[in-house]
């Protein structure tokens, strides 16, 4: 037998189930634990999974330096689902040609720091629901959000997916968040 074939045989035989009382033959060790192969190949219906959901970010945590900010979302939703044309109409009614002009004009009402983005469960918690100005401000913020990050340096991209979200910005104080790491 060639050395390569002997090596492959040793590898394969070490993975195959062997009765617990089997003895070693030809220098190949067999697993001796009786429960080593227990429940291998059981049906997938016996697997138990539990979804874990954390509300730590959305509620904030003073000890971790997580401060929940304002919620943003466009209300009411357009009946035809065309978010971009709704926002362009709001932009024109406000007297702006581009989203960047609106961003610079209303800079004092918009967030200025990078923040984490958390999807809101209750978009009605916002105090300024429904006004055209509040909807345009929400569109400007949502345009600079990607997945889980808001950055004021990002370009404003209005996609139907971004504009249909209701989010809350959460600021993270880096010193408090990593405080336990330094101890």
C-alpha cells in the first residue's frame, strides 16, 4: 500500500463511527467515548432555534455611551409607492433645485455627527409627523443613511428602499463605549 493511500485510509477511518469497545488495529485509534456519535444524523425537525433580539441600541444605554437621537421617516406613505417623485415634489415646493441645496440651507436642523441607524418600531413617536418640511428633512437624512450608518459626509442617494424606512439615529460616545476595554 502506498503512503498516500495509507494516509487517506487513516483519515477516513478516524471519521467513521466505530463501536465504543472496538480495539485499535494497525495503529489507527478509534474514538472510545460512548456518546461521541450520539444523535448524529438526527432529523432536522428536532433542532430548536430561538431568535434573539436586542433593544439595547434603540433604547440607549448611559453606561455604554449610547444616546438615542431623533426619529426620521416620511409620513404618510405615497399611495402609489413612488417615494422619489414624492420627495422631488417636496423639494420643488420648498424652492430648492437639488437635495444638496436643501441640506446646506437647513443645516442647523439636520444631524451633524456620524451615528448608528436603528429601524424604528413606532414611527408615530415623532412629534412633527406629516408636515412637508419635516418629510423633506427626513428624506435628506434617509438619503445619507446606508444600512446601519448615517454619515453627513455621504452623498444623498434617494432610493425607494431608503426613503421607505423609519429610523432612529443613535450616537455612540467612543470613550464610554470602550471604557471596560481599557481596565
